[in-house]
C-alpha cells in the first residue's frame, strides 16, 4: 500500500489521489510485481480496465516489448528489487498491444514512492503515448519577467541533495512545493501572480533540471529528496 508522505514537515495529499488525477497512465506494483493501483488514464491507453489489472502480475497485463520486438515485461523483472530502494532507471520506449488489437508505442518512466511498510518503496510506472517532443523555446512576457527578475539564479543546496535540485531557482522550488501540495496550474498562477504560461514554463524547466518526465514524477522526486 502506498503511504501518505511529507515534504517540509507537512503531510501532502494522498499520492493515490494525485495519481488518479494524472493525465498520464499510472500504475503501482508491490514487491511481488502485483499491480496494486491502476488509474483511468492507464485504461484509456491500454484498453484494460482496473478490474482486469489489479491483483495481477505486471508482465501478464502489460506484455511490453522493446522497439526491436524483444520482451521487456518478464516474471523475473529486475525492477522488483527497487522496493528496497535505489535509483530508478531512465525512461524507456515500449510497445504494447491494446485490447482492441492496435499496437501503440509508449514511453514508460519508473519512480519510487513510500510504501506503508517501513523501509519499503512502491514501484510506480508512468506511461504516455509516443515519443517525447522537445518543447518549443520557453518564453515569458515582459511583465512576468519583471516579477521574476530576482528568481533567475539557482538557490543552492546542501551536499546531500541531488545536483538537479541544486539547479532549481527559488521560484521553481516554490512552484514545485505547490504542485506537491496538489495545487493546479491555474491556482499556482493566482497565488504567485504569474500568467499560466509562465507557470507552465517554470514547470517545464524544473522537470528538465530534475530529469523527470511528468509533474507526478516531479512531486515524487520532491518527496524522496525532501525538497521544500
């Protein structure tokens, strides 16, 4: 079971709630590779409803292959060892066959979130369609640039914090903190008196610095490394 977690001494919204609202497909596994969580977006992507995924072994449900056709999902998946901690692997491309017979290409990321069991982690996979597209050049309007003119330099951090987090500016940390508390882009825009486009730019930049591929992964990263 996935636990609630804390950043900066505060309890954040239930992580399953955040995963349920994700536009990306999200599913969680226990140490036995059994699927314990399957959101609506996962059903939309694969065609497999939660009732057919929950309680089953991951490789039996996903049946994923790499781009050369070699099976990626196996009963002895090495990722199961991540329940004891360790760095998750980089995102990888995967092909699956939907329940309607159509083959789709996905990009699947892996992250760790705290389990209700002491010293254990739940493995969470985030999947999205196709290849990642390089975002267009990020721009801010003049008014927003003037408001954020004092936030352009990284704030620095302690040695035990990962390098990517050290590159975050004060504004990016503020945006990340609000995301971790379940605040949406529109509300962040209102609270920080920035345009929605500028908030999205900050999110894109902080995700690039943290080397994550979704807002959900950024929130999990913030928890795991106690970024506030």
